[in-house]
């Protein structure tokens, strides 16, 4: 049997080797694009319109301070409040991540009973409203506790941090479970054939690979918890939203000041959370390429 | 008769164990709690419907050939996704509610245009709607381009393609994500508490302030919300099954 005659090459591809013969080069990952200014501009314009609108409104009605001047005057206080929000978000995220990692590992552990309990706890805390959990923590945790004869007071904001860490814990538990489940089972089998114990497999082989998969949803969760920390004002923790209404009261409770003041609070959170969202998107896209 | 027996039993339960479920044996508290539950369900249902509409329209507008329209929709999505929902509610209710002109009601009183319940609906719908726009967009992106082209070749207009071909397919693709977001919306209705909308959390707080039964009401609240979420998830799963096209999507055609 003779080989079929070679296909005649098209003139355009006569010189160059066939594309399939070239060595495979993965497309380079797109560089992290800093948020383009278009959208930020839009927010800036919206914010400016509000502030200037409020200012015009205020100036029309006498020698009172404009909204912009009020915000400028109280800026240190408002920023202190915002910093407190960030602090609460970081602490509850740390607490919730640690607890959620434990709960997630229990969810995929070998003990059947513990697995059930961990699953139930995860679903329960994941499906409850954050505000209800916050109330739960505020009312059910004592305002002080005694360790070895020392009475330690537990300030409100610490209880709020614990309250926020409950939903973080549940969501983190699901993230861990999902990430471990998404790894190919060959990883487990290969580790077993190399005589790794279950614990070694988990900590040295499975979890390090999961970090990459867990990072984007984890950052998403952080962004959500940061935005949820303002709910602490409802239960009496003095954070940015509380201070905003106090500033409003200190300026005589003028109704035209409310929109610019709350608009300013929105702007602060936007400037903090929007870059996190963009970075999360970038990481998601990047990790998808490498999988 | 039955009600009385049940009430007596719960009163007994209180006297023997200290578990004080006033919402069962006390007619006034029961009425309050049920009306709060009704308000939560009302808020959730209305906001779910409006936010889905916002999502569908917004995703369509994102495909608009006009840059201004695309930019506006993107701006809306980005702003509402990245600011705290509670501040949004305050901004709408206190900020805009104060600036907007007042109208006269039937008794000649000057009242705000929108009540606190209506403001809660507006802001919660916009908040969830912004997420829905993104969800619908991801669903639209997953529909093969050839489907659009085929529909265009059959003479559908841009709106026609979207309404009769793209949206039904995209909806089926994005239902799991939509499900997630609607559960989130149901949980977010508790924020209406902050502007004194008498929903479940609000009335529960009134009840535990009156009856001093915080731990019991807390457990009741958590169970009630878990049940509500469970019902919503159940309905969504039924809907997902009902919409499934054989052979389309993951394992749906069984």
C-alpha cells in the first residue's frame, strides 16, 4: 500500500510550518488592569453632584455651612469611624476564617457524626440573616466573663466582631469544602500510594493546592463583611454610620445634609471595596487560565 | 377549643421550664408576630419580582449599541454592588426622602411621597437588581453566539432575539446563581428594621422587649429565617426543574 499523495499546500502556508507543529505556548496571562477611570469618574461625578447640590441648597438658605464644608470639618471623625469599620472587618474575618477552616475540615473529615454536625452548623449560620446573627451575638454573649478569678469586660464592639465572624465562619466552611471537592481525586490516590497519612495528605498536598481556589471567594467574602460592618450601628456600636448621624445632629439636624453625608459614607466604602472586587476578578481570570 | 388547649400547654411550658413563647399563647403577640412575618414575606416577594425585572432589563441594556447606556448600567451595577446595603437604605430613606417634595394625603396632611416600606422596597430591589444584572449577563454570555445569529437570520429584531431566544436560555443557565442571590435578598430584608419597617426582626424585638424572653425569641427568629430560606430554595428548585429543557444544561433532561 502506498502512502496517499501529500496534500498540496496553499501558497500562503507553503513556507510556514503548520500551526499544530509549533510548540504549544499558553497565552500570557493578562496583566492586572487597574480600574479604568471611567466608572470611578461616574461615581465621582455622582458624588460631586450630590455634594454640590447640597451646597447650593444650603447657600441659598442663608449663611450656613455647605455640605462640602461640613464633611471637610468632620472628616477626621468620619475617617476614624471608617477605620473602625475596617478594623472590625479584619478582626471578624480573621476569627471567622480560622473557625471556618476548622468547620470546613470537619465537614470533609472521617468522623460521620462530626461531619453531620458541621454540615448542619454551616447551613444554619449560612442561611440566617447577618443582622439576626449580630443580634444573637449581642444578646447571648455576656458583657463580661471570668477567667481564673479575673473579670474581663467584653465591650460591645468585640461582641459585634464575634457576631460578624459567625456568618464568615459558615461561608468559609463552604468555601473550604467546595475547594477540596474541586480537586481531582487522583491527588488523594497518588498521595495514598506514596504512603502519606490522611493528615499529611490534607495539609501538605490538598490544602496548598486549594489556597489558589479559595482566594477569590475568600476576598469576595471579605468585601461583603466589610460592607456588613455598618450594621453594627443598629446594635449601638459607634462606627461610621453612627458618627455620620451624630455629625448630622451636631450640625443642627438639617434635612438637606443627610443625602451628602450618607453619600460620603457610600463613597468611602466604594473606594475601599471596588479595588478589591476588581482584584478578585483578575485573580479568578488568572487562575482559570492555569488550571 | 384547640387553640385554647395549645395555648394552655405553652403557658404550662412557660411555668414549668421557663420557655416563654408568648407568640403562641398570647393573642396580641401572636398577631404582632404573624403580621411581621407577613411583612417579611411581602417585602421578599415584591423585591424578588422587581429585582428580577431590573436584572433582565439591565442585562439587555448592557448589550446596547449606545455607549452612554452601557456606561450608566455599568455604573449602577458597580455602585450598588460595592456599597453597604444599609447605607443605601439610609441614603434613600433619610437622604432622598427628605429632599423630595411632600404631597398631601386624603386628610390634608403633608406626608412624604413614599412610606418607609416603599423606600425599603425601592432600595432593596435596586441592591439585589444590581447583582441580578451581573448574573443575567453571565447567563447571556454562556449562550452560544450562533444561537443569536440564527435568530437574527430568521428575522428577529434585537428585542425579539433577547425576549424570545436569549433570555429564556440565559435564565435557565443562571438559575443557580439567581437562586443564591434571591436567598441573599431574603436575608437582606432584615435591614428594613433600621428604618422601622415592622418586619419579623422588628416585631420580634418589640416582643422580647415586652416579655423579656430574648433567648427564646432569638431561637424562634433563627428557625423562622432558616425555614423561609428553605421554602424559597425549594420553590426555586421546583422552578428550575420545571424550566429544564431535555438535553440542555447539566443533567437536566432526565
